[in-house]
C-alpha cells in the first residue's frame, strides 16, 4: 500500500490561510490504514483547524468527508456538491488522489494535507516501512524476495557494501542491512550461489528516468 | 609482459615487488599547494598516492583535479571514484578526461552514504554500483567501447582497483564479494584498515583457499592512530571497522599516544608482510600525512623502486 504522513499543522495552516470555506477530504484506502488520511484523521484535522481559527478570531466553515478511493475517478463525482460549496479542498489522500481531484475539478484549488512517503507495509501497530521502489522491472526472484533497490540505502545491486555491520546499515543502527537479510534468506533456501553472479547494470528508463510512465493495454481499451 | 596501463603501480606489482601506496585528501578549497605539499612530502616514500573522492561525503576538490596536480609534482596518482555522485554518463566522460590527463590507476568505490557528509539532503546517484563500475571501466579498456556499445576513439589504459572490507558483515560473504570484484575487472585491491590482524589472517586464508590471491594484487590497508580518542571513535562509530579493545587500551595507557600509534601501525605492517598473498601496504594517514615517511622507513620498505 501507499503510506502517507500528515504534514505539520503549521504547514497546513499556512497553505489554507487565505481560505474560509474548506472541504477536508480523506481517502478510505491506503492512507487510512497508515492512520494519515482516513475519516478519523479528517475529523481530527478539521477540529484542529476550527480551534486554531477560533483562537485567531477568524471564521472558517469546514465540511468533512472521506471517499473510498481518491485515486479513482469513479468515486470522485460523489463529492461534487461538497466541492462546489467550498473555496478549497484540503485532500488527505496520497499524491495520486490529490492529482485525481485536481484533474476532475479543474476550477478548484486542491491542496495536499499529506506527504506521500513510500510504498510499504505495516510492520506493527504504528510502524510502517518501505518495501518497493516501483522500479518497473522486478528482481525479487534473484534476491530472495527482498528488494535492495527499495531497502539498501545505496540501492546496490551487488551488495553488501563495506558498511554492513551486525546486520545493520552504515547510515543508522535502526536500519537493517537488506543485503544481510538477502544473504541469510538465500542461505536458508540453499540458493546462495545466486549471488556468485554479478548483477548487471540496471535499465532505469522503466523506473521513471525514461519519462513519465504509462501503460496502455490495447485489449482493454475501447 | 603486456601492461594494461603501464602505470608505476602496475609495473611494481607485476614484477612481484612489495608495493606502498598512501592517501592524499584534497582540500576543502581551491589551493593546489595543499596537494603539491602532500605530494612533495610523500613522493619518495610511496609508489602511488590515492586521491580521495569527496570522502565521507564531504565536498572537497575533485579527485581528478587532485590527481593532475600530483602528476605535476611527479607523483603517480590513484584516482578514487565513487558512484554516489555520478551516473554512467558522467563516469565515462570523467574517465576519458582522466586518461587524457595521464591518469592510469583508478580505484572503484561505492562511496560513503551522503547522509554522513556536509550535504545530507543530497540525492544519491547510484546509477551503477562499485562492482558495475569495475565492469564498465574494464569494458572501456578492453573493448574500447562505451556501455552503449559505441566505439571509444583512442586507448583506455587503466589499472583498476577496488576496495575490500574483511571486517564488514557477513564475514563469509566478503570473500565471495572479492571474487566478484576480480571477475568484474579488479587488478588490485586496497583493503579497509586492518587493526584486527587475526581476523584479517582468517580472511586471507579463505582468499587463498579460493586461489584469489593469484588473480589480484592485494594491498593491505593500515591507519596510524594519532590519539586514544581516534581509536575509540573508530571502534565505536565507524561502521565496517574492527578495532580491538586492547588496541584502545594501549593507546589510553601510552605516555606518548602518537608514538604508540606509530608503533602499533608498524607491528601491524610487520605481521601483514608475512601473510602469503599480500602484495603491498596502503597507508591511510588521515590528516596525518607527515607521519607516512617515518612509517615507511621504519617498516623497512625503503628505498622505493625507481619510477620509469
């Protein structure tokens, strides 16, 4: 899933400072799971804004809503009237949701309330970590199901570098060395010989460096 | 014998002589004098001098420029190149320029993560890794082609180096990694600094078991320690270094810490020289370059072979 993190309240305040009729719009999918942009977070953020405006002696009218998927055009029409009634939409979706809203409502200002942080998973309650970098050419078959592009600090394909110690990365004792994990796992699977081969130079053109990515499936298009 | 680069370092190593290299950190500024002085100082005491490439991710004068300045004072440089700061286009073009300017030795490195340096918010490049950098330069030299397959006009005579760290984890994989670097194109290796000699000996045993010492020249890295603070710092804070507690204690108990540091360094060199498969020593006297001549002399490594 996509993991998001709410922006600092001060930054949000600055962003919305010129507006008095707001729609705070959450997304019920990925960012709700990372407790950043679901209905609950919409309600809390809306209350914080109201309180802040009250203390500043400035009026604000806030509508609160969360839709199933902000990244999907078909769900965006359901908030048509709410959008029409506000000056600005503060979206608590990921960057995809914000852009989908901006595309669907070209005359409306849509602001991001979250930072879209990474594609990852919930390790435990309150802890999320990155797993995939969306490089466009999956190599997990060669690395024991652990991704060095997303999880090695240097994205090395022929790791580990000389900074791997006690299973940790040189950048921090809180960061696992994914190459240690890869080696441990391949050893357990009796596939360590896979790492005798030099991993060839990667084609980054499919990872976004070849221009914005798009998929067209002729068999599915009308 | 057919030379790959014809560099002094290559000649000495291929003739079976024990080699000495040292390190020269470029300045955080524009003065050529800093490098000239280090060059003049070390000229007669080493066969080649490494110029670091934004080491610890702190911006300094470029390695390529430092190498050219060294050449001007008659010192053979080893150009260090990290993949942290440049993509495959910049790498290949820098190599063409380096060869044009007479640089013959290149040490291929990943580079310390940018988080450590003075620009921790920088975007790391890592288009290719250090293994692939070796492959790239070998391909340029042997095939006279760019990665794209286009022809390179002119020769690319290079002697290719790589790093090896026997003290990083996982220990057993470190020999496999060395084997891969040799396969990728490494002609010589400069190891991480050795303080834990028994562990280094164990690693070298494994290296010889695979016959790798026959295919590459291994130069053992040493760092003369200047103070107990430095020893402690390296023991506790530098990832990929193994500094035994006894060494820290020796430094702490010493009346003259600098003298003790040199003594320890000499003892390590003495032990290293006896290890089969070690073809030289690489002295990394970080911010203490003027100690190198004394160490080389006392280690019985003088005179150095005359450069041709």
